[in-house]
């Protein structure tokens, strides 16, 4: 008996039990869809974050507290000392080749205007922030150096914050309260979507000194330095280390944009593979379901196997038939799972702010895994069927 005949018999056996075949494939469908969906989310987030960082330019340096190796290997740990505005002033005063410098401080808070309120991220920065980060003002202005020095309660609103609190209104000049403290709106931004610090449309921007008072903090999270000449980035980095070491010791790190991209890529890539591995567990469960159903099928068709062996069917013919049935279940389930996963990823990116990117390697990996699951978990039932004694099989009731 050739493979075409084996495939025909296997197809007829699956079609005879449509409900059972569909339920058997369900585990594979869910597994493949989960792999594609979770890998798509992980890849989409990775692309968006790295794209945001690359969009800032190639001449940025990030000063952060704590010692980091630049690799995702568990070293570094929490910093022993935090960065302060004095550290930023030291860099600004003593390091040449800097075109702009900006502190970074962020914390969550509740913002209110009238009877409307929402949870936001309050981002504290300096007057040179627009020279470092790309933020497009729709109306109003950014806060000035004098307002930073005076810790003025002025705020610029992200797009979603402005449209939620002041629908169809110009928010500039209006009053809002952040954690119960009054701030005057001086500007609002165009929609920027996701970024390094999350959804920038749900952020509000205040002077870093005002943010420190608001949250009762004396430190900042990081310092971002923009070098005048991208070709001198290593010189500027060395000079920053030289400037901070006398007062800060070695409890800080200075990353170039390339290093930061590498760290983020390693971290997000590891997360994506972990998500794929977790989703892959459901594929294994689906494979176990295939094996169970195939064993039931062997038991139900024992007499059929005995008759086929009695009329000359070889061990190989029986083996190939049942392997083909198991592989067909996994391949059809895998194909449906690909469509479901791809469609689910598209819906998520359309209906939520979570970015997705379904890549060919994720589809190929999940389908190949589904095929391998069908072969692996189909071999034992097929082997068991092929080893049945024809006399005993014909006596089976």
C-alpha cells in the first residue's frame, strides 16, 4: 500500500469522527495561536522601544545610578546612591562637548480637572528637555529655566490627558490638580504613543524640582546628555565619568545609545523567548491529547487492523496510516492556529495600545513545532497498532 492510499484511509478515519478530531486539534490550535500571539506582542514591544530609542539620535548618553555590566546576567543590583540635581550641574559645569542635558524623574499620580480625573505618569524634566527628546507641542509652551529653578507648578499635558480632561477645549491657562496640588497648564502635546517610558500620551510634564516637591523626593532617576558631536561620544562619556567619580565614587554607569539598545534588545529578546516557551507548553498538552485520542482510536479499530493484516497489510502500512492521522491532526490544527494567532495579534494592535509584530520566524517555529508534536506523539500509538497480532486482533470484541 502506497502513501497516497494511507493518506486516503487516514483522512476517511478522521472525517468519520469530526467532533472528536476537532476537539483533539483544539490543543494544537490554542498552542500555535498562543505562540504566535505572545511572540508577536514581545517582538512588537521590542521594535517599538528600540525604535523610540533610535529615533532620539545617535549622540545621547544615559547616566544612571548603580553599576551595570551592560549584559543581562544578574549583576549590578540596586544602586547604593541615587543621582541628584547637583550631579547634573557638575556634568553641565565641567564637561565640554555637551549641547543639552536633561534630568529624568517619573512617578505615578492622579490628575483632576473639575469632575474628570485619570491616572497618569508625572515626568519631571529640565528646560533643555525639548533639545534632548522629541515632543511636538500642539499648543502653549515648554517650561522655562526660571520655572525649573523656582519649582513652579506648571504642567504640559500629554495628548490623551488633554483630550480626557478638556474635551474640545484648549487646556492652556486652565487649572488642574495633581495629587491634590494645583498646577497651571502651559502646554499640551500631539499624540506620541508608546516610548521608552511607556504610553507618552498618558504622561504630564512638570519641572523636575516641582516633581521632587510633589513626591517628596531628593533624587532623580537618570540624566540624559546630548553630545555636540556624535564622533566625540566616547570622549564625553570619559569626561562624565571623570567629573562624577570624585563625589559619586563608582556607584553610577554611563551608557551610550548603542549600549542601551543592546541591553534593551537582550532583555526584550529574552522576554520574547520566555513567552514563546510558556506558550509552547500548551502545544505539548495538545500533543498529549493527540496521543490519547490515537490510543483510543487504535483500541476502537483493533478488528479493522486485524482484517487489514490478514489480507496482507504490512507492519509499515499500519504504522504509516496512524502516523499520518496524527500528523494530519497537528498540521490542520497548526494551520488554524496560525490564522487565529495572526488575527488575534492584528486585533490587539487595533483595539489596544499594545504593539504587535507577527514575524515569519514565529510562524515557521510554531508550525514546525506543531508538526513535530504530531510526529512525536503519534509514533507510539502507531507503533502499538502495527504490532498487533492479526489473530488476536480478529478475536477482539
